[in-house]
């Protein structure tokens, strides 16, 4: 699933990658591409708002 790139602070990059990997794995296994892209967009919005979950 393609997603827009975020500017993730270096200290948060590994945590962001871990969470994104889990989300992507779930989406690929259980959802179609459209739903998966929507979930990834939601995570990106939350990440932007919280500036590092």
C-alpha cells in the first residue's frame, strides 16, 4: 500500500516503523487496499496530531 511520506523525527523513526509495519500487515491480511489506505491515512493524521505516539 502506498502512503504519503511523513517527516518523522529521527528519535521516533523506529517506533513509527514498528507501528506502521503492524498496521500494514493487518491491512494486507484482513482488508482490501481501499480500507488499508484509509487506515494508514488515519494513523498518519493521529501521528501528526500527537507528534510522536
